[in-house]
């Protein structure tokens, strides 16, 4: 059972491999291919997840830009251990 203090993640379509690595490390990480940015942001917010994205455009949405929805940019091309 997940602790209420555990960070939950929502990975964008480009981060399927990261989602698998996070799950392998016992983290709660959701991922689904083809979800529009707006829907991904709303799902993240509804489920209390920190959004992980390699899409710089998603950080222009007001909820992300203004810090209402927690999100982290994951640079493209990083290896799993990076």
C-alpha cells in the first residue's frame, strides 16, 4: 500500500521507458500513449500526481507554468541512471 507521503508520477507519451523504470523501483507511475496534453495535465491534477514530461510545450499551460500542478521537465536522451 502506498504511503500518503509517496510521490506519484504521471509520465507523458515520450517517457514510457521512465515509467517502467519507476514502477520497477516500486514507485506509482502512470503512462498512456496518445493522451492530449490538456487531458494529461487534468488527470495528473485529479489523481494527485507530479507530471513528468520531455515536451517543453506542456510547461506553457497555465496550471503548469503557474505552479498549480507539480511538474518536472525530463531532458530528452537521458539514460535511465541519469
